[in-house]
């Protein structure tokens, strides 16, 4: 048997299969995104980010507070943030177990890709995949004030694509990149300075801060908006965020208010609001490559009817 002929035949067959696989690859997209706000989101408001006049009032209050507190927030030393972050980290680690292996490596690969596009050099970002001991089904991700990101195994089971996972991780990074913990600390310091440091003053400060919980909704929308920029820069599809919000809404159906003041107690905007807001930003930022026929439909410019019961 001619072994040389057999070897050449195998090589030709392999080369042919590679060409076939290459031919099966999806064509390069005919669009790209220009998220003009970049990684740092300034004051904004859009009708698509609104759930009625109450949201508009809360947003305007948040803008005024942001403008007032920004100098103080910029002046908070990183040591203070690190101490707070370490306290948050220690508290979390008391009720979770960390997950390593292939699951961790997959998440860490995406996380490091995203971190390469962050701008802060004073933060040592790190990802932790965790299993919550008391709430094993907890679908959540969060970040400490010093950049330690936690994502639960239940969340990893919930997401369906790497684009969705990239959005979740980018959202947490965006909290730090936009100095949102700094702003919360500035608000806390402002309340303490006005109301005093006595026992009564502390109680009033805590009560007032709790009453302003809904201000955090503004921060969440900022983090959503900034996350789209980070994931796009890292090569992920920003429209994965819309798939994620759509499934969140179908799963939890948390977008109904039975009492008109109920939204004031929420830390996060309703899922359909986040969907609409992100959809508008993606639509406005999408650009078609000249001379290239766009095959995919652009997201709806305003999906205000999305899953609203």
C-alpha cells in the first residue's frame, strides 16, 4: 500500500473539511455601534427609561443630588472605598462557597476580556463564581466597592449566551467605572453632616437614606448604559442585553405596580423599563457599514409595549 498516497489523501480531505467549515461561518455583520456616551455616562433622560411621572420626578431628584455630591464623591479616598469593599466582601463570603474548575475558567475568560477595556487603574478587579448556601437558586450578580464581582451559579444557569453573560459582568464593572459606590458614600456623608453623628442623627440619616432607595434606580440605568459600551468594545453583541431583560421579564413578571408609590421602594427599575431604555440606546447607536446590506433587523426604537400587562 502506498502510504505516501494515503497521507496526501488524508491531508486533502482535512483541508477540504476546513474549507467547508470556513464557508459555514457567518458573514461579518453589516453594522457596528457608536455608543457616544462612552464608558462614563453623564446626566440623561429618555421617555423609554420612564415608567410614568413618578419616575421622572425621581430622576430629576437624582440628577440634582448627583450634581451636588459629585465634588465630594470625587474626593473620597480609595482607602475608604477599599475598607467598605472589604467589609462587603467578608460579609458575602460568610454565606457562600466559591466555585472553580471549568465553570470559573469560562467566566473568568470573559471577565478578563471586559476588564481590558476599563479605564480605572486604581481598582484590582476580580471575579468570584459562588454558590449561595442559604439561597441556592439566587439569580444575581453584584460588585463590592473595591471591584470584587460576584456571580451566582444560578445566574450562570439562567443566561443562555456569552453575550448575555458579558452584559451582566459589564454592568457590575460599570458601577465602579462610573464611581457609583463613591456617590452613595458621598450621600451618606452629606446626610451625617447635616443630621449629626448622635444616635438620633444616625437613625435619621439611615431612615433618610432608606427613603432615597429609588435613587439607586438611576444608578442601575447608568450601569446598563455603560455596560453596552464595554461589552461592545470587547467584541460582544450588545443586543444580548435585550435577550437577557426579555427573559427576566417573562420569568419574574415584576413590572406591575399595584400601588402608585411602590416603585419608590425598588432598588432596580422594572425589567421592561430596562429593556426599553437599552433598546433605545442600542437603536440610536447602531450604524450600518456603507455598501453592506443589513440582514438583521435593528431593535425597536421604543418597545414601551414590551410585556406590559
